[in-house]
C-alpha cells in the first residue's frame, strides 16, 4: 500500500513539474532535464503495460527503459555543465567533449567485459551499462559540486535545484549499488526501500525550485577558478587518453 502511494505521488509530482515547466517556459531553457522526466514517465507507463499484459517480458523491458533514463540523466549532467559555464564557452566546449569521451569509454568497457566472458545479452549490457553510468554520473556530479562550492559560484535557484536533486538521486543509486555488489549485502535491502523516498524528495525539491522562473546567474570565473578548471580538464583528458590507448591496444590483440 505504501509503495503504491509513493509511486502515485512520484507520478503526480513528475507531471506537475512537467506541466509547470511547459507553462512557465523553463522547459525551453532546460530541455534535457525535462526530456529526462519524460523518459521516466514513459518508462513507468511501458513497465506498467508490460507488467499487466506481458509479465514474461517485464524483466528485459525494465532494463531497456532503465538504460534509456540513465542515458537521459547523463545528458542532464552535460546540460548542467553547459548552463553553469555558458559565460565560459572556451571551457565548456572541451569539457563537454570530454564527458562524451567518458561515456563512450564506459560503453566500450562494458561491452568488452561481456564479450571477454563469452556471453553477450542485450539485457545484460543494459544492466551493466546502467550500473557503470550511475557510478560515472555520481563522480561527475560530486566533482562539479566541489568546484562550485570551492569557488562560491551561484547557479541560480532553478539550476541549483536541478543539480542538488540529481546529486541526491544518483548518489542514492550509487550507494545502493556499492552495497549490492559487496558480499553480505543485507543492508542493500534497506537502501532499496529508501530509493523511492529519495526520488520523491528529489521531485519535491525540483517542484519547489522550478515552480517559477528565477533570474539566470551569470557566473564570472576568477582567473584562479579558470586555471583550476582547466587543470582538472587537462589531467582528466590525459587520463582518458591513456585509458583509450590501452583499450585500443587490447582490441588490436
């Protein structure tokens, strides 16, 4: 009963955020975030139809829809980066390309691992890629929050709400995955019970922070902040390049 109430409450809040975003014009400003909510709602409808009319296909459909929403949430991280650094295109462009490279490497890593084990299943690929992307998303969001906090950058109410809500939701999933993948993961059952509550909390935060249009804060990075961000981007690019070269070397063998 409580689970059904949480599920309907989440659907109600998702619909409220979408309708309000369209009417206020915020959906045009944050297209990827509102597209992410549409993906979630669509996935829930597809799962419900499958559960009622084709329960034998529910498991595979679950992972397909889960992968679609996880990829959409990765796109939201790209949008947060672009919106927060829109006054610094010289930094946002290379960082955006870097995040796409990380996404491609994650996909390659999962597929290579499955093929190395001699077993390739679309459902398994979707499940493993969803898990690994969640971990990558959690690391990227924490890095962004650390950078914004260190340099005291104001994102504005709308973008700040999106960022904090995404961090809460992705972080809860990453913590749950960490316990699930470790031996003796009884505590994961408790965390899994908390996942819907965490998502409901994120939806409430999104509803409050996105109910009205707030002025966009123009972020002017200090020279020190630009140097720090450029240094992080350079080190990350070097690391990613090294990993890419190792992957290519393995694939050639």
